[in-house]
């Protein structure tokens, strides 16, 4: 959830004309990660949950790509982009660990 909040704060600095473009897309992808983890943990088996986490990893990669685009467009500085990307890398490692743990448990 902290990652989603950081993305919201970062995108608040984007130009106003990006309100319904890149800013909105980044926010939706970032919020979908913790929201869908919470929702799907309550509705699925561990095996299904593990498979669904793979899709969430895709949302994380979407955020990473869009942050790099924002940096290239100079909507954010390199330091801010690196901070968000480092955080997303850490989340990606955690997701991978959780996916592997669920797979091992199912085996």
C-alpha cells in the first residue's frame, strides 16, 4: 500500500494535461497490486492465488515501464524515478518469494 501512495504522490507532480493519461494509468496499476492481493486471497485457493500473483507481477512491470516513460518525458527527476523503481523491484522480489512459497506448499 505504501508503494501505491508513493506513486500517487509522485504523479501529483505530473503536468495537468496528464491527469487522464499517464498519471491515471500509473495510479490504477499501482493501486491494483495491493487491492487485488487482498481481494483474491479471500476468494481463492493457495494454488489459484499463486497463479493470480503472476498477473499482479505484470501490473508491477507496467508501473515500472510507465515510470521510465515519465522520466524520459521529464515529468519526474531521475532520483524520484530510481526511488520508485527500487521500491517496485523490492515488491517484485517479495511477489516472487510468495509465488514460490505457494508453489512449494502445493507440491
